[in-house]
C-alpha cells in the first residue's frame, strides 16, 4: 500500500474541481535560497498531496528540471543517476520529438526560448479569487535568490453550454480517458468512472500497475523503472512532461470545411440526421465525436454518452474509428493484439489544461490559444515512445510514415478514412493536412514526493 | 558500426540485432532439439510473424571448434559452444526487447535458459542488461528496401496483388461497373496506402 499523503496531488488526481490555473516559472540563482523556499513551502503545508481531509480552495504543486536539481545543489553522483532524456531536457530532444520548423525551440515562447526554467510551479484554484490569492502569497514567499521568469502562464478549463465536461479549442471534450491505476480507488476521490486500464488476454480491461506512473513500485511485467539515487529522493516521485501546444483553430476549421465537401460525397445515403459533414470528418480524424462519445459505440451520430469501456478489436479495418485517428493512436487499447502486451508499457497520465480564449464558431481572430500538455510517467521513454512512434509515425497502425492528423508533426501529411461496407460509405483520403498544433515551449521535470522535497530542502543528499 | 542501412533519403527502418551467448555441451544438445521442434511446430513462428515489427529472427548453434579463421590464423581454444541470435526489427531497441519478453517469453526462456548466466525474460530489466553485455554490433548493413518496414512490404505486396486483380477484372467494363470495381479495389487496400520511405534525418 502506498502513501497518498507523500505523493504530489496533481499526479493521481485530475483536479477537475480546480478550473482555474496559473503556471509560474522560477530560476534558482542561489542554492540556499532555493532550498529555503522548498522548506518554507513544506513547513506551511503549501504543497498539495494526493490525500486531503478537506478539499482546499487552491492547490500548489512543484516540479524541477535537471538544471533545477543542480541549482539546488544536488550532488553530481546523484544527478548522474537520472535518465538521459531528463538530463538532456526537451530542447535537446526537440528533433526526436518532431519539434521542428515553427515548433523548433528558436520559435518557442518566453521564458522557454531564452531562459532556463529550474522550477515549475503549478497553482490551481477552485475560483479565480482563490487562485490569485495563492499566487500572491506564493510570490511573496520568494527569496532573493529565486526569481520568477516571465511571463507566467494562465490556464483554465472551459466547457460548452454549461455542460460538465471540459473542452479543448478544436471543440472536443477533453481529458476523458486516463489510466485506471492499481490501488487508486474511485471512492478515494482520485479515480474517475471514465478511467480505463489496459486490455488483458480475455479482452477485458485491468488496472495498470502504479509503477508505470510512480517510481518505486512494480510496473507492467513486474518491472521497476530505473530509480535515481538515493531511493528516498525517487520513491513516490515521478516525471512530468510539460509542453505548451498552440492550436491553430482557424486553420483546423478551414481545413475541415474544405475537405468536408468532398467527404460528404463518399456517403451514398447522405449524412445521418443532425450530423454535418464537418462534424463527421472532424470526428473521424479525432476518433471521437466532439461531445466525447465513442465512434466505436456510436458510429453514426454523437450521443453525449461518455462510456469509455470500448475496444477496437471488433473494428479491425477502422470502419467506425479510423486506424490513424488521434485517440486510437494515443491509446490503442486492444487494437494491436497480443492481449494488449505490446501497448501496455506506453500509457501516460494526462493532466492537460487549456490556455487562451475559446474561439466562437464562425469567428476568426489572432489570439493565441492551445493546451498545456501535462503528462506523468515513470520514465520519459513512455512519453517519447508515444510521441515518436504513435503520434509522429504510423507503422504500428498500418499507416506507414503518416502521423497523427490532429497532433502529429508532419506538414502536408495524409490520412485514410476507411470506408464502411455495411453502409456503403467509400474510403476517403485527406491530403495535405497542415500542422494544426505547434510546440511553443516545455521541458522534462522531476516531480519529487513530499519526503523527497524535504530531502532536497535539507541539502543533505547523498547518492549512496 | 552500422545497425541499419542508410541511403541519400535517410535512415533505413530495419535495425540489426546480433547476440552471441556461451553454452555448455549439454545446453547445446538441448537447444538443438528445441530448435528442431520450433522448426516443425509452427506456433512460435506464427506468433513471431504476427509481431509485425519483426522482419527476421534466427537462432543458430556454433560449436566451439566451428568458428571460422582467417588464413594463417590459429584456431581459438574455446571453452563453450555459442548460441548466435540474429534478427532485425523496426522501431526502438527497448520496445523490441520488451515485446519479446512480454509476448514470446516461453520460447525465449526455453532456448536461452542454457546460455551461461541467462537471467530469464521477465522482469525485463535484467534481460536488457544481459543482452547489452552480449550484443555484437554490425559492421555493415544492407537492406533491399531501406524505406520499408515489414508492414510496408506486406502492404505493398497486397496493393500489387489487388491492382493486378483489378486490372484483369475491369477491362472493357462500362463506367458504372468500372466504378463499382474501383470502389471494391479502394476498399480492399484502404489501409495499405500510407506514405512510406526512409525515416527522414
């Protein structure tokens, strides 16, 4: 049994009741001041754990880059035990991640473009007021040797027509499908009904071992992820991928509108009642209807049903959900066969949150908007595999070199939307798909447990 | 060293993989029997074929006195026979080992169990360390289709077969029947039309 009170809160909890957020970026110039900041935060109970007796009005969580750990004075023999991807950081990994062209680091937003972020501070509020109050008190606590790098990053959930589910800027309900994790019960408040585990040999879903997401526990196949030293530093800690992903909403809408005219001609009996060709095409590219309902369970029209226990095995050719669709790539469930064994080590806990104002339908503007992609994994190989092999490449899904039509890195790629023999709908190929999502910043972070934060604050870390 | 072919367009998709491990005489006998059984009992081969990132897997036993020598080179005095594992794969090294350990661990353990200090396939971390210690990098790689993965080759063959069938069946058809036949063709190859080529550098 693991200790919820020692794990930072936003890993296993979705913070759905904290719709307002702000991300602050810190540089540590003085190790002593950096450590005293951590100590002050811990002593005042400001770092939010996964377990609380009463829901707070605001939550605060911290993560550190490799440079940040070094700036806090972590000895080299400990630093050397961290994984290579983390030591290199996201800028160095840019090419491998598909952050090229306008997504390359030279085009990133500040502070990512020119500064070195040491500490990422994630502050969430149940209300705008609670968020601002927590940000204000946090900023007051900053010692002289720790400075904030501007600009900070406001973010928040938004929904449509007062519905409960939150949306991302292309209009889809987001955050639906996170891993169901062993030992995390729904009763504890951390699990949600839409969470989904990995498929087993019988085609059912089983919960995923905690070790896939938290260091120090067995993961898939009983394997322990490599642990940085000392163990107290890594046990109950994890790694975070933070990416600022800008969504070009007008470009997405224009492309869908243009392609939808041709797509509509592939449907012999016409579109189902109440469904536009744009809705249908966008759903095929995403792999879900905009309201979040599954294309597998509801292939003809959206139903607002958010049941998430569907599988792809009965749709091997992608007649309902295309093989190259975004959600089928990022969590293929049973689509790859072998009882899920070839996909089970590549799951991520996603805690993304949108930034920027939503663009109303039929409007255009020059505002910048997107999603802060936040993913937790017990090794960056999990994220990098998904990004490189499933999002930017397509071989596992019979798509050869074609990438994810929504989030992939290719410019001018293509996607086949398979036909459906039962309805007579013909296959359709989307050509010249622009890159709708550009990377504008980010890095790889270590998320220490509360005990590890106290160890870091003490400055008495020994690797052995 | 070259673990994969490369041409002017980029890196090839097939990565070479060679592991050579020592075995005692008893192990050599057992492994020969096992390989003989695997050769005839197709289940393991079929599973390996279904792992579509796997172009090629081969085990061979090299007796201690059968190692080749250059002209004039004296024969080495070896204490063990050796099991030579040759393969190519598409994708990352770690994923390849993990898929082997998760899907094919039974034949893997049966054959490699007789190699000195083999740690068993699961958990996979000791297996990865074992393989790293015993892996031999390739000096040269050649690939007839460096831009093609196993799935690309299979897809290409299927598209050709379907096209030839279409060419035969659609001759002299009136437009409406030609359209029907064309749609049938498109449906049959719809998931074989991805753009392929070497991995851009």
